[in-house]
C-alpha cells in the first residue's frame, strides 16, 4: 500500500487530529485515512456506471437497443489524429 507523508502540519492541527482520533477510538493514522476517504470518496459521489444505467432507464433503452447499435456501428479502429 502506498505511503503518504504530510509535511508542515501545524502543531494545532496535529493536536486536533490526536483528539479526534481518540474520540473515534482510532490511531492518528487511522483517523487521517478515514478523513481522506470521506473527502476523496464521499457517499453521494457520482458513479459513472450508475449514472449511465439511470440515463438508459429514463430513456427506456433496452438490451435490444444496445445490441442493434453494436451490430450497425463501424467496428474499425479510428484513424489517429494527424497534426500538421
């Protein structure tokens, strides 16, 4: 698992983290992990797969619709963009 170093953390912030960790019965490291997880991956975040499934339901798309698109689409690889 990757490690992260946080430099220049103020003493006040370190003390506040220590108190918060004690309130949650965790180590300071575990508390920082929990804080970072909550901020970086919030419960209400947009999940692409869920959003696409919801769009499909709203537009009444079926598996048959998707199969039809797969059958008629051009399956050749796209030509790379050329910059002159």
